[in-house]
C-alpha cells in the first residue's frame, strides 16, 4: 500500500503585480470548500475529499494534495492525475472569481529558479521492515533510479545553463535525516505510520513530481518491489552500497548518457544502469514468491524495457520519460535561438568563473555584459584572463548576452512545462501527439476525481466523506479515523486494509486512532483539545 503527496507551486498576477501568496492560498481553500464535497481535516484547516484524498496548505505556503492509499501502480498514477485535475479545476474557478486583470497559475514543478526553493512529490510506502535495515538497502536504489524518475531541468544553483536529470537533487544535502524543510535527505527517518501498531511508513522525500505516466508508474512499481524484497528479509542493496551517496547522486543527475560510474563501498565502481539492473534481476528471481504482489511481473517487464531504452534507444525515451523529453525540447529551442547545445558547457565554464569573481568583490553588480565587460567592470582582470579561453573555445564575448537571455527563456519554459491546464508545455506536446508516455490501465481519471479506490480504508473513508459532507461541523476526518463530535464516536480506520465501517467510542480509540504520534497541535481548537489531550 502506498500514497503520494504532490506539492504544487501557485502564483497570481493582479493589476500587473504579484498577488500575496497567503491571500492566494486562502482563496484556493475557500474555492475548494465551496465546490468540492468534503469533511474538515482533524488537524489542520485542510479537507478530506470524496475520493479519499486530502488537500491542505503545507509549510512554505503551498497547496499539497495527498492521494488516497493505493494498492497498485495504476491506481497510484490514476489518483495523482486526478489530483492534478482537481487542482486545475480549483484554479480555473479562482480565475473566474478573481475577475478582470487577474490571472492565477498552478505548476507541477520541482524548483523555483528565482527564490531557489524546491517542491517535490513525497512517497509513502506501508511496510513491516526493520527501520534500521531500510537505509542501507534502499539508498542505492533511490540514487540510481534517477535515470528514469528524474523530472529534468536545470541546476538551480548554477549561473549558467546546466541541464540535470533531477533539479531537486541539488537541494538534497543529507544522506539520512529527520529534516524535510531546512535540510533534505536521501533517506527520511520520519516513521509516522498513520495506522495501528505493527506497521511502519517509509517516507521518501528526495523524489520529484513527474508529468509522464510511464515514469510515474515505474517509480511507484519498482520502489514498491524493492520495499517488498527488504520486508521479506532479502538484502537487495548488498554489494551495491554507495561510498558517498550524495556525490553519487550529483554524478548520476549530471550524466544524460547514464554511463558515469560511482564508487561503491567495496572500492569497485558501477553506473546507474548497472545498479538498477541488479535490483531488477533480484526482483525477477523472486517473482514466484508469495511476498511479491500480483503485478510484480508487469513491473519487471516495464522496468527492463525502460533500462534498455536508456542504454539503446534514446529516441524512444524522449517520448516516454520526463528528462529526455525536456533535454530534446531544450536542445531544439537553443538551436532555434542560434546557440548549439554542445557549446553550453563552455559558456557555463565562463559564466561560472565570472560569477565567482563577482561574488568575491561583494559588490551588487548584476551578471550582464554591460556591467562586467565595460570599462568600469569590477572584474576586468578575470575577463582578461578568460579571453584566451573564450577565443580558443570558438566563443565570442558579444555572444554572452545571447547566452544569458537563452538561460532566462529556458528557465521560464522549464517552469511552464508542468503548468496545469492547456497552457502548459507538456500538455501542448501531449495534445499534439509528440509523446508516448501513457500507461495502459491508467484511465477513468474523471471517476477517480470523485470516487475512492476499490480497496482498503480509502474506500471506507471516501464513501463516508460523501455521505457526511455538508452536515455542519459535526464530523471531522483524519487518515486513520473520522469523528462524530455529537455522539462522541470514532470511525476507526487504524487498519489500512479495513473494508467496512467500525464505530467505537472516541475515548476508546484515543490519540493513536488520530493517525499520528505527533503532539497536540499548536493553538488547538476545542475539537482538537478534546480529541488529542489524554
């Protein structure tokens, strides 16, 4: 069982000025409450919807939509896409209500190139693994899977145009940590099961939001099989433990050929394809075992097909996976603007040295030709030292502005790639028939917008929300429970695989059934004090 939390970027323009972000997300929630049947979230000002999902405003003032719990990769992608449709409908209604002179945008993206912040798509996998065993076994997978789970884009900390398989990877600065905002780890130690005892929750925050159904499906399916193997007592990471996981992530994310080798703990080396083939081979050898899900064979087949595409058929990969799509599009665009993709590395070297020299001066001087090439430049010495390299590399100083302008345009295109609605670049490419990313079986998304999955407690939760929505403030909802504040009863959903409603006295369930081991929320409402205070 697994679920996904997609963090969205939202912005608006009114009268030529950016709208206040706090007011914007307040409007978003007002519109959502008005147009979608729901129950109030027991812990925040968010809401649970009739499809079993949760919508709320997360730290950082961005909307987040969590899918219901799913039991197969098709449902996982179906409900991620349903979430995008819900968000797009909310934003469309916001634009209608905002009036003339206003425009609101919502983006499925992973980095803000201006503010240098990041969003992502968090993954949660229910498991019974030993939490101490998980990091060593799954970190090599999380690092190497970037070759098909990378969203593609640009290094947000580079002054140049440095394409990367995973722009979010530049923000991953810890190997193992409990942090998720000021620091971001490869392996997040948060283990909040949101269910009864006996279960753990693997919470992965190093991943990215994707547009491709194929890539999203494989990200879910392959990682679920790795977790299943660890839970069964296998050690899938054995022999492929990384000596320096963060350094390995940087190397793999920078290599569009997927051939760069990274150092393993035993002193040997392997590339991302080899590491992924190792995990795949182990999964294939256990396909008949009872711990494997019924869909494991299909995942292994698509897993192998994808690795083969990345090593042999890159043209097809450009139609199926996010980062190859973007690389092909951006290289074409650069060429159309008079700058060949192959020259960008040389310009990156030049611009990187110029930026470093400017930073050393500690002067507020913009990185633009007029400021750094003119007679009053604070870094004339650095320009003089770079001039022979510029000449020998076939570059010209009078092309610097073209390069910097291209950078601005590409960063905007990358942001608009995942824009929700018809104005999004991905949507336009898909509608024009340029892509082949759709996954057979990921369908009926309109139904998923309003209805929960067919299995597990998400079905019970969603059906109850539909029945109880709109009845004043009587009912509240959480992941593992719903609460009747009039009769002081609790719908106990602490069993993730619950198939029917089970109502018990609220005090009998207590804090554990609230679905969290967290402390009482700050500034609790009377409802929260009654529910969470022992």
